[in-house]
C-alpha cells in the first residue's frame, strides 16, 4: 500500500505541476512553447491525466 500511495502521490504532483505550467503559459500567452502532452490513467473510480514528458523546473 505504501508503494501505491507513493506512486499516486507522484502522479498527483506531476499533474499539479502540469496545471501550474499551463496557467503560467496562459498568463504569459507564450505561444512559442509547445503544449504539454498528456495521457490518462485510471485510479479507482477516477481518471487522472499525467505528463508524458519530463517536467522542467521553473525555480
């Protein structure tokens, strides 16, 4: 169960990072960057979209 929770936590973190990056792009209206790629996975009764490419750190 700990491994499942860690995996789910990682997927949620990646999805939240994707949303953060998307909101930043909308605010900056940067059309020069390619859109992020998504895939869907099922976890229980929910479908979760996750990144299919590496996350860039914006720090």
